[in-house]
C-alpha cells in the first residue's frame, strides 16, 4: 500500500473498511491490516478500526457466504451487520455521476447504505 494510504490512515480517527465478498478481498485485507499495525506502532497508536463493511454480497453464492463467515471469525464484533448487496443499479450509478442514494433511492443497495451509515454513527456515538 502506498504513501497516500498511509497518509489517509494517519489523518483518520477511525476506520470503516469496505470488503468485497470475494476471495482476493480477504488477501487485500490482510495487507491492509499489516499496514494499519505498522501505522499504529510507529505513528498513530490510537488509530481505531470502527469495523468492516461487506460489499458486493450475493447470498446465492457459496463464496460470498464463506467470505462473510471468515470475516466474522477473524474480526468478532468488528463486522457491521448492514451488508451491501451486489446490485446492477449500484454499478450503474457512478456512470451517471450519482450516488445510489440519488440514482435509485428505493433500491436494496441504497437502503443497505442508509442502514450502514446509521450503524456507523451509532458506533461512533458509543466510542
């Protein structure tokens, strides 16, 4: 991970880590955790992981379910309950220069992001 990532970690008070429900995302998460440990040890010991959010989750696939189980096992209490589903509308939104909340506010993905935001704010208040 590069200098911009490290600068972002140093500037942050807490982290919300998005994790795609895919195999390589778990490997990338391992690298990110090493970088976070390095930042904590050398620069910012108070850096807190607020939690990880599962994105691109497809309940029809075994892989998505396995990734979710792995995350719950390795990060107990740190996985947000709000899971962002895989969605064509969500994938389309950026091509129109809009967030999913503006592009299709009634979609499952938009509702999931709203739940995630509320859950994050609740955790932030409880800190």
